[in-house]
C-alpha cells in the first residue's frame, strides 16, 4: 500500500473510533472539510504533518497515536 493509502485508512479509523463525522472534524480542527475529504479519498498529492497534527490535536491525539500503527510499518508501505 502507498503512504497516501495508509494515511487515508488510518484517518478513517480515527474518525470511526472517535465517532465523529468528517464535517464535525473539520469544524473542530479548522481544516477545510474538502481537505479532509481529499485525504480520505487519496486525492491529496501532498500532505503536511502540520495538517495531520491539527486534525489530531482537535481530537486530543498525538502524532505518535496516529503513526504508531501497523499500517505504517516499513514492510507495508510500497511507495
């Protein structure tokens, strides 16, 4: 899987775990709903850690909570 796919899958997991809609997440984080949608649909060509940080911070999660996940193991990323 590509890194873009892994980020999209992990963000979907986080949204589900927190039982929040992408719309509410956008409101809470200050990140445009279209940007969240682009990440989830893998249309985002470049993605800054700052954007991920702001999304996670609004959910009181750290970057380690997001990236320490089997999806991000080296052997799982083909890109």
